[in-house]
C-alpha cells in the first residue's frame, strides 16, 4: 500500500492570539507542542514509519515535524522548502483577525480569508515583513507580496509533482506544513472545486493518511486515530 501522511503544524502562538500569520516565523504554543507529540504517538501506535519527510522553512512546521519524529523514534531524511510555506497574507500578517474585521468589515475580511482567488492587500518590498529581507529566501526571485489560495496551491502542487510524487513508491513519506498549503494539496489530490475548497478546514496536529494505487491515484483518505 502506497501511503502519504499530511499533518498541519500544532497550534502556534499567533493561532492562539488569533493573528494572521502567513510567512511570519512564530513558535508553537504549549498546546501546539502537545499536539505534535500526540500526533507522533498516534502514528506510532498505528504502525507508521517514515524514511523521508517534507516540511516548510517555517519554524512551527519544522518543530512539529521534529517532535513527531522524535516521539516515533524515527530518523527520516528531512527536506525543507519554502514552496510548502503557509499562504502569504500580505499586509494582514501580524494583524488580529477580529480587529481587522472591525476595521474593514466582516465581508471583506471573509473574502480575504476564505475565497480561493482574492488576494489580501500586498506588502511593499520596503516593508520589514517582505520575505526578501530574510536570509532564508536569499536568491529566490519569485517571492510573493500577497497570495490567494490558488496562488498557494499552484506552488505546492508544483513542488508535489516535481519533488514528492516521484518518491511515493520508493519511500514512506510524511509532509508537515500549514493550513492553506495543505488545503492546496488536498484540493489537487481530491479534485475539489474552487467553490468547495473554501469550506475545508484542517485541524492542527491531526494526521491525515492518503492511500494510493500503483498508478498513484487516490483510493481514500482518513484521519489517523
């Protein structure tokens, strides 16, 4: 059986504070650490083993992956890519979601957050939050100033097809990423429409297993419990 496990990182400190996080590099909360460890326990209990792991370059995903593998006693090869990063929320990054709704209105914020094709207000390249100011992204020419869900899905699907898919038959793989980057991948794997994807919520720290046939067509997926 060809399997792929997806995990959204554990709760971050900005999830807890109800802030738009995006590419801002924040820590896991104490609850998020527990969620990551529990995910590792669940996967170990169900007999999963991983020799290859993928994650973003954001600390909350990296740390979640590390905690999962440590809990399982696994020593997988880890590959990191910004193409698995969370959606870039532009000028909304760091803002409280409730306060932003009060300022711009619930409907506008709902469009920015939930629609597939509407981008939040873009950053200026002179803004300290622009990823080009971070050494992690040195030499990358196509860094976003803002992204909608479809933008995020495009880069995640490109990385999946170019890097991950070809390894599914050879390795036992786990991907630890973010709510929107995983929504983009799941949209692709399950052929979910632009309209329906806006209703998909992925909980933090809950492993999702995808099973494939020999031609890498999805057979089913389920939460591992």
